[in-house]
C-alpha cells in the first residue's frame, strides 16, 4: 500500500527528484530561519531571495505548463488556468522584488502599504480567476443551483471562521489608516476566497480522465499562504513584523507546492462518476464548513459574551443558504420520486407486455412446451399441443407423459430424463414416436432441458415438434440421391456402396460386376425423340430386373449405361459362371422387340464382366475392369459379352502413356515431322503437288504409324491442335518450294479429320494459316473422308461452303469405300475424287475393280471433278489409269513419301521419278 501511495505522489522518477529537491531546500530554509545563522540581516536577505526565487520558479513552472498545453487545442481552458496562476505568482514575485529593493538595496524598512503590496495584492485575484476557468462537469440546472448554494455555504462558513479567528480581532485593533487596514484584511480574506474556490472546484471537477490541475497541491499551497498572510496581517498591525522570520516559510512552502503542482505529470484516467457531488466529499464539504463556522462562532460568543454584528449577519446568511439548499433538495427528491415512479410504471408495462408476448409465442409456437416433474408428471402444458398432437391441455396436465407414448418411446424418454437429471441446464435431444389424438403415430423431436433448479420452473422442460413430414422428405431425398429418377434403379453412388459392402463381407466367395451399354440407343433418340428413348430405358430396366436373381443389384449410371452386381456371399456358386449365364439371359431378354409408340424397336447390349481377383480388390478396380471388358465386347459386335482380361488394362495403360507422349511431342514439336508424297499428272508425268503425311519419331518406340496415333489423337481431342500444326507446316513448306520455282503452281493436299469439322471455326483457322504463311488459297487442297458427308449434314455443309468461299480446294479421300450417294456429290462443293488404293491395286485387266475405277473416273468427269488415283505401284496400273482418263496419280511407282529436303530435291530433278 505504501508503494501505491508513493507511485501516486511521484508517478515519474524526474518528478520524484523535483519533490526531493523542494523538500531539501525547504528544510534548509527552515533551519536557516530558525537558527538565525549569520544574524538578522543575513536571515532577512536569505528569506527575501528565497521567496523571490520560489515565486519566480512557480510562475515559470505554471507558464511553461500553459505553453505545453497550448499545443492541444482542446485544452484551452486548462491553458488559461495555468497561465493566470502563473501570472499571479509572477505578480507576487514582482512585489517581493520591490521588497528586496527596499530592504537589501536601500537598507530601509518597507513602508506599509507600498508598491510591494500592489504586487502581492494581484496574486489572489489572478489565481482565483485561473481556478474558476478550469473545466468542470456539465450539470443540470438543479445541480448548478445546488453547487452554487454549496459554494456560498463554504464561503460564508470560511469567512465566519476567518472573522472569528483573524479578521475580527484585526478590525477591532485598528490601523494607522483605512487603506492600511483594508490591505491588512485583504490578505487573509483573499486567501479564504481562493481556498473556497479550490474546495468548490475540487468537488465539481469533471472525472473520467487525468486531472487538469493537481488541486490538492494548489490548495495546500494556498493554505500555507493563508497561515503566513494571517500572521503577516496580525504582526503588521502591531508593528512587530520583520523579514526573515519563520513566518516567511509559509509563503515559500506555498510556492513550492504550486511549482510541484505545475510539473506533476498527468495521472491515469479515473472511472467515470455519474455525479461528482454525490460523493462523500461533495455532499459533506458544505456541512463540514458550516460546523466549523458554528464551532468558532459559539466559542467566540462564550468567550466574549457579546454578539458581533458581522457574525450574526453571516450566521443568518448561512441559515438561509441551508434552508434554500434543503428546499432545493426536497424539490429534487420529489422530481426524482416522480421519475422513479414513471420508470417503474414503464418497466412494469414492459414486463407485462413481455409476459403476454411470451405467452402468445408459447401458445402459437410450432413447438409443444411441456414441463414435467422428475417422475414424468406433467405440471405445465402449452395450448399448442391441441394444434400439433390434437389433445386438449387439460387432458395432459397432471398425468404421466409416458401414458401417451409407445413402449420403445417411453424407454428412450426415461433414458433422456436420467441423462439430464444430474446436471442443471443440461439438455438432450431424442426422436420418439408419439400417439396423436386420432390414433396415428407421429415422429416427434423432443429437447429435454433440466430446469429443476430454476425456482420459476422447477421441472424438466420438453420442447417437442412434429417432424413426420420432415422425416418423410428426408427419406425421399435420400432415396432420390441414391436412385435413378427415370428407372427407379440404384444409381452409381448406391451401386458402388453395394459393391464395397459385398467386398467387405464376401470372405472366400467371389462377386461379379456386369457393365451394359445399349447398342443403337442413339439412333432411337435421334429418330423417335428423347421421350421414346426414356420409355425404352424404362422397359430395358424392367427386363434387366426380371433377368437377375432377387439378391442382385441392378443400377443405371446414366444415358444407356447399366450395371449389375452378382453377390454370392453366403451361397455356393461360381461367380464367373453365374455372370456368363446372367449375361446370356440379359442378351436373350433384350433380343425380343420393344414396342415404343407403336413402333417395333430392336436393341442389344454389349456387356463387360469383371470378377474379384488379384487385380480387382476394391470397388473402383472391379468397376473399372467391367468397363474395360464392356468396350472389348462392343468392339467385337452387337449383342455380345466379354470377360475382363488383364491385357485390357495393360493396353489401356499403354494407350494413356501414348496419349501423354503425343501431348508432349505436340508441345515440344521436335518429334513430329511431315513427309511429302508427290502427285503426278498422268499424261505429262510432271509433279503437280504433294500430299502432306504426318509421321511421329518417338524417342523410345521409334517411328509410329499414323494408323496407331491418329485415332488416339481423335479420341483425346489432340487432333485439333495436331491438325492445325500440320496445316501450318505444310502450307509454309509449299510457300518455300514455290519461291525457288514461282512459275510452277504446286498444290499442297492436307488430310482433315472428321473431328476437325466439328469445329465451327475451322474456316477461320484455315484463313488464319493462309494469311500467316502467305500460301494462295487455290493451292491448298483439304482432303476428307466420305463420313464427313454422312454425319451432321447441314453443319458440315455450312463449314464446306465457308471453306469454298475462302478459295481452297476440297477432295473426297478413299472414294468408293463408304456410303456416299450421288445426291451428296451434287450437293457438296467437292473439287476432287480420290480413288481408293483398294481399287487401283487390282487394275490390270477386265476385273470388276477396274470397271469400278473407270466408273469413278467417268463420274468425276461428268460432275466436273478431277480424279486422283492412290496407291499406283506398277506400270500397268499407271498405264491403265492414264488410258481411263484419270487426271492425277500418286504411289510408290512414282515415289515414296519423302522428308522435306528430299521432296525439294525431287522438284529440282524430276528425272528421279519412275515415270
């Protein structure tokens, strides 16, 4: 506690040093004045200089604090308080300087009154003004009136005390002149006024922050001034005062305390006080002063047995002030009583409204609120039970709640009671069936809360709600989440869950998974519409369900994909054999016609079978194996099934690796190269152009045939960037060759995949390549297969027309092997027909193939199209085609596909051709 007090008195080390220095100087001055060391003159000079220095130091400290405070615009009143207090100390120092002039310089007594008294005089008015401008709390009108009355009571009481003890005797003794008497009386009277202001301001200072001025120190200093001023006044009247007396120590102490107050750091913020005047000091201070005045005046009356008019008048004023303050307090109490009554009425109305609102909420809530004792007897029942469960509250109240519950619900509810009974405010949620008044059972969610310790409840509170509809909806959502919406079969998620469950409990038994994909389903959708397709899927689901055993699971994964799980857990059997038998039954069941919208439809299924084994230990592997087997069955033909072979997986892995290598090769560009096979005009034997053929030089596998990686590129989508690269490289090479022989109009033929025609921006890509490479559009020939003409006719026709608008030539590759009709040839803007090598290789006599080749040449001539024969390897073929009138040929007879540099050399030396 002592440490706390010391920290409050000296919050910083520097301030503690200042306090120590002030105490040391005060003690030294006290010793010098008491002992009178050096004689009266030395004591007089020492006192005069010390008082001047103390006043000047206090003035400098106050003015310095005012200067620092000036940097904070919000503290203007505090700045003025310090400035006026400093000016008061400076005025006193000026008076003391005059005193030093008389006594030390002129070595004469100071006349009374003198110029020095003028300096002393102004200290108290300036200090009082400084205290009055200090910021105080904002008060109401009544509080302001009460504080004024308190201040007047304090002032009158202190004046009465001072009159009895000092001023009265001084006035009675008289003086040499009226001015001297007034000046003499002014010093203690002024001190009383300033002390009154200190006490008044101390009571009213605003709280909740640092004090703007250390009033206890300032008040202590002014109290020291009062003692010295009173003594000075008395000794002056009896002409017994002289500088250098111990009495001077009071003034020194007063200025030292003011200096310490000015340099004291701001304290910590204090807690906000609702009303400063309701604190003990604020309430008792006026009455303490009155008691002091009463005591001194009574003592004086008893001692002199006379009534001083000033005392009588002052006591009357104090009595009037007390009466006024009591009347004001009475008025405030009445106002406070009315305010409290109003607040009580408002609060009561709020509580009543809150109670009514609570009752309304409970009565109309969707929850049923029930309070039961620990043994289950209902002590309160909300009216909402009639709306939710059909009972009147009177039917429930006072009875055991378990009477309305089935046996299993009764046990669960009693278990919940026991779980929460030992812990106040504990809760437990249970779902139990409850009997409705109509005899049906409803599923209820009940929250049991222990409020046995609450004196307003004293029971277990049950909040029950009917969740029957919600539970039905949840069950429906769960069913929809795990079943196909169209066929009502299990979906992929449920099927996988069933497979995982079968794998966990299979033991030594095997399980089998069948994957089915309908053959020809797309044609049904395209021809009859999606509604017919959905009808077909429903019928297929019915036949699949009829074909399997009761314990098997049938699922639809989406589209026309189905799956069947054969679970032999707990039974004797061969999973593989049973799967083969089931696949046969399914194929036979689907072989019967389907009647869809009075249309007979025949569809079949390709079925893949996978059985548990070393390479199928989890659900994902087993389903993947069945999927791979299904694709093998689809490749074998419609209406077949295939069992999984590990080679299928290795082939898939190899295919994936090859696809990754192709993507890398396309990104790096170092492994893909173009070979060029020349096209020869058969009549003249000159080179008219080249066909660009893509080759892949794999760093590990070596040269990979286009027949191996082009289908892979089409299935993975890499054919589009790959085809764009081929188109750009071939066009660039054709332009480079044309620079060496600009008079030869070389044509560059580039194969275009059907997947590339799916791009609506193919014409824009071709136009962009032509613009970048500078190749003329009429020198580029795009070759396509007949399948392009057969699929997506309208879309492909629009793409071909756009390409013709650019100016490129169009050719049908491998003509005669597909199903294109003359109608398509007349409709599509084709420039060239390329006779397939299968017809050319058997030309040499009167064979059907020779007749077909001659027919194609004649067809092209009749339609105004050029004909190109592929695969010419013998002179007889070359000779026969030239006699037929075929325009252009290519094949090993003329030249194999060549790298770009060798093809360029062939252009420079046409004699290298076989023809």
